[in-house]
């Protein structure tokens, strides 16, 4: 199974962000021919203000990003794990991943469970719950015979979610993110590698990079593919870019046989 991770610097112009995402997907398909392509959190719109965020959200399946990603998946016969966008559903708004299979059909929808309400070092405050409602469901999907688990950004700090994904059969876990620079420089790699080691899965952590919000907020980037032993096998640098890796799914079984932690849990 081959994967391509697309690292973006999304801004508050939805049309331009979607144009960039489509171009980067087309490039990855042409150069890498992956089975799975992953975009970052809030790839379609990364801006500020409750009204702006809600106005740039969309209902499914009629939304712009939904139609675009469905069409790209069908055109290229590839699975697209479409980062996340703001989903309008009734009176609620969710931070939602939609996954499109090679036919272009929706095969998974995950609404972010853990919302980012944090005062980070340096004085910047984030209150995701002011604009976003909380999801509830643990979600997996299939790429061929491979089970893939879904998470988003701040979820990475809650290992109980990843244990549930492992228990649901996940061999690969995907985490789109817009991880902040101040926390990312110290925690991003450590947390991602820990989740890969704990779950003995391939862990795909796909981030936004550089500044947004007129330079007031910065994302860490460093999108990476981590193997079940915790080694980084592919990584982006500090720029808009993509990286690809071939996942050896037999290695997942090898690691799990050698260190069978799933059989040794004591606490529920």
C-alpha cells in the first residue's frame, strides 16, 4: 500500500485553497501513483472568527470541497482522506473528515471528538468549542483489505481513542492536523511516534505549515509517516510539500507477534 501526504499552508480564501489542494493531489497521483492520499486539517479554509468559519463550512454532499474530492477520487481511482472541513449539519458545525473511495463514493465520515480549547505558550488562545460541536463516533474504513482509523489533530493527546481504533482492527491510523508551532516543536513527533508504538500501526500525521491569520498563528508542519516500531520513514520539511511512502503491512503483523501488547492489557 502506497500513501502520499499533502502538507499545505491553507489561508482564508477557500477557492484558492481548493485549487491548491487539487493541484497537489494531481501532482501526487502523476508522480507517485498512491493508493491513499491524505490532506491536512481545515485544508479548504483556515481562518478566524466564528462567522467566517461557519460561512465557509458546507453541507454534505452538496458542498464545494465534497464534490471536488469525490470527483478527484473517481477520476484517478484513488482513495482520498480529505483532511477535514467544517461540516454544517442542522444547527451544528463539526470538524469533519470525509474519505472518498476510488469510485468517488463516501466511505467514511469522522467528526473530531476532542476539541482544542487551549492557551498555548506565547500568549495565543484557541477555543475550538466556540465554533465547533463535538463528534462521538470511532471510525474506521478499508483501503483494499487494510483497515484505516480516523483521528484529527488534538485527538493525538488522548491515547484511549487510538486503543479503540487498534481494537477495531486498524493497521494504519491517519491524523490530519493544524498543529501549532509552539506545541508542535516539542510534542508533535513525540506524540505521533508514541501513538504508532502503542497501537503498532503505521501512523500518518499530516499537518498544515507556516503562518495564517495574517501571520498571528503558525503551524508546525513536519508531516510524517511512522512505522509500527516508531521509526519515521518519510517526512516533509518546513514548506508546502508532499511526501510518500510504501507501507509494508506484513511488518505490522511482525511487530505485533514480537511484542503482543494487545493481549496484555489489564485496565479497561
